C-alpha cells in the first residue's frame, strides 16, 4: 500500500496501486482540481469515506444534503443547467428510485424537450450491494431500468483503472451519466495511471482475458466469480475470452460480435434480475445482428426474478457463482 | 417598491399579450393547427406578469404545465412560441416540447415542467448555482396549488431556507388542481402558512392585482439578492378556462357557472388594471395603441408559425445529447 502523499506525488505517466474505491476518490480529486464548476453533493459526503474531498475542497464544493433524494437530485439538475457540473452521490442503489423521477423526467429529457437550448452535465453515483445480507431494500441493481430510458449514459466499470478513467470521462461529459458501482469491487486493488489526463472513453468495452473457445461477458460485480471460473477452466484446457462492457449504455456490441466471431459461443453473466437485463439486450442484439456467428445457443446467468433474501443461507446461491459460470461454459463446448 | 410609468404600460402590454396569444392559439387549436394538450393561462396573467416584471433580464425562472404565460411574461418573442404550439421546427423548442413545456432559455427560463412540482427543485438548484458561483442572480419558481402537496415542494423549500438561497417561490393558486379544490386536498388551505415550517416568510396576495404581485415580488427579489434567503408568495388567482381545452366533463360540475362568470366579470386582471391605468391618468389613446400593437404582434406570430416548416422526420433524434457517443 502507498500512503496518500505518495499517491499524490507520483509522477505523471506512471501507474500506482490503489483500490477501486480509492480510484473513485482520486478521479474526483483530479477533476475537481481541474474544473472549479465540479461540485460534490450527497448524504454525509463530508464525513464518510470522502473526508479527503471535504478537507481539500471545503464546504462550497462538497455539500452534505438532507435526506431528500428527489429534492437534492432535482437541485443538482437545476445547478447543472445553470453553470455547475455536479456529482450526485445517491449512496445505495435502492435509494435511486427516490431520485428516479428527477433523473428520468427532468435530467434525461430536458435537453431534448427544449430543442437543445440547455445542457445537463451531471454525474449520478450509486453503489450496489449484491451480497452481504443487506436484504431486498438495500440490495438492488437497478441499472436495467435506467437502460430503458433514452438520454442517459450508464457506466459500471470493474477495475480500479477503469473506474478512474471512466469516472473522469463521466465528469467531463456534457450529459447525464449514471455510475453503478458494485460494492463487491471496492476493495479490489489494481494498477491505476497517475496521469490526470488519462481518461477512458464511455462506450468502449475491454477484453479482460483473451481466449478462443467461449466468450464470457461479465457485468459489474459478476466479474469476480467469472475470473475465478475462467482460471479453473483454463486449468482444464478451456480457453475463455472475457469481455467487460464497462459502459452499459451505450453498449459496445461490436466488441462482443468480434469475440463471438472467434468463439461462436456466448455466455452473459450478471447480478441483475433475469427479466429485461443487460444479458437480454446483448442476446437480442446478437440474435438480430450476429446470428450466423453463433454455433451454440446464447446462455444467460443472472439473479432470479425473486427479491434478494436476507438470510445468508438463502442469499448464498442467489447470484451466479464460479461453479454456475464454469458449468455454463462447459455446456456450450 | 413601485412600478414606474414605463413598467406600468409594460405590465398592461404583457398581460394583454398573454390573453390575446391564448385566445388566438385556442382558435388555431380548434382548427386543428395545434396538436396535443392545451392549457390556457387566461385569468392568471397578473400573477405571472407582476412577478416577471420584478426580475432583471438575467434572472432565471421555472414554470409549470400551464406554461404559455411564463415566457411571454418574461419577455419572450411570440413567433417562436406560437410555432412551438404547432409542433414546428421554428418553435422555441424545435417542436420537441409543445404546450406544457414552453421553455425559452434566452429569457432565463431553465424549464417548464409537465410533471406537477417537477420544476421546484430545478429552480432551487438554479438559485443554489448562483449562490455557489457568487453571482447575484435570483430564480423565480412558479408552481400551482396542486404542486404544494408534492414532496418536491417540501424538500426544496427546506433546502432553500437552510442555505438562504436566492429563490422566490410563487404559487399561482387558482383554487383547483384540475377539478379538485384546495379545500378538498389541503389539510391547511392557507398555503402561505406552510412557509413557517421551513423558517421562511410566507405571504398571500391578490393575484389578480398586477401591482400587488409586482410589489410583493420586488421586495422578495431585493431580499433574496441581498442574501437574506427565499420567500413563499401565494398569489390567489383564477383560471377562466378549463384545466385543458376540451376537458370539461358534462354533468360533473366541480365549480359553478356563477363562480366562473363572477370572476370573469369582477376579477379579470386585465380589465381591473385597465381601469387603474385610466384612473391614474393614462390616456385611452395610449391603451388603444398598446392593444393594436399586441393584436399586430399576435398576427405576425401566427403567420410565422403557420409558415414555419414541420421538423424533417429524419431529425427525430436531434438534441438528445451534448456529447453523442
């Protein structure tokens, strides 16, 4: 581990080890340094986790909000229309429903409905607890709902480097961007570029493992059991290609097609509920546009159409596991 | 704070512009030149114009689904507004907004929300932005009596008062949320009293009296600009037309014909103000000139709108993104 001082002092153009959650904070520090219009708002943001941001930027840039998700989300949208570039921390993804009227009816629509008279450069952050006995009201993964809304960009990167680079793109973007962080990934460490101008473009997938036999598309926190399964399969001599879309909207369908052109087999893994999720969308587009490339049916692994249970005994097998993923790959061989 | 002579004539001119715009637009609506819903501002002109005239040109504003009067009150051009109602490319929102969403950003309007209460947090955010950026802009937020029962109203007023934001909350209380009266839906029908719950002043004024609306708003604007925080102004007004054109359900009266007629006869804000101006020595000739000028202005707006092309179908996806991916 490096100290904060080391992280800030590292020369541009080098990489440094940090966790996923540290990379989020670092992205915000760099973008708030770069552009004084960027402000941060949310519940308890001055104290929990991001105390570093409050110390550095103070109360005119980091705003603790009352528990009024709809109200402060709308306030942030009004501020975005009027010269600021807010990052709205909505905390647990289940709380985003409270803000969803403002995100959908105002943020996603107003540029269009005013004929382009206004812009809404705003970032909405939230995190998904997909395991840990949070029970159903703190365990939502609602990104598929928002994928059905035109006008929103949605990212859900899975590595420390990716979240830093994509978060920076989100903050610099001229439109509303939703960031769905998977709390399972927060503690992951990785090499992260220190160069404050290194951004990762929204809308580009990344090949996390190269392979020949099967394409595995892993969404958000599903990347962890996916990589474990791929390690086990590699030992069996199965060559799996892992694609992380990183951006959920717009999806990089070309990257999936390119991989499927090589493998002819596709498995999509995610922790969202099964009906109308990212896997549904990728499978539909592949069926429409890349049917001839497929040698076997597309398989989707996801959470069932049941609410997330509280008891560890019930939650244990609820989300796709390493064994589920490995079994799905073997079925296609 | 009183209106000067020029402001008085401008108040009359803008109220009349709203009235004649709505009357002409309703004619175009009945000729099928205007699609969708049509929510008329007729009867509510003084509440709109009195408040707008208390603002500077660079002050900001948000409005409601009953949105036609707000940009006109703030000084917008009528031609692009009429074209918008007709869904034309020359419309202020390029035919993407329509009747409930008449936002003209060139006069400081950041949105007119078709979702009741939806614009209140946006106005609060606009005032928040001015405060953070250290500029002395104030934001005027229009909403109706129905919106007072939305959560956005409470959450917004709390935050605005907490941070002393330069926002003016102006309730156009026309007595009815579509067909449900204030008495039927508000546990506390005296809406101004609600302000006390957020530690801000609340005042009730005669919304049919453009002078009263101007003076109350001008005081509120001065206060907000001085950093003393927001205020809730309840302008009691009356909607002369139905919630939207053609909505009236026969045999299901929610207000009596006598009530409507009494308001039109005794409480018409334009007739009331015309009498005030004459009494204060403005000549009949001056008023006639304004009336003729407004009529001409409306005619030109209709001509522009009718001649403006419909948007090309292949442009349906325009204006979605500042930064397309």
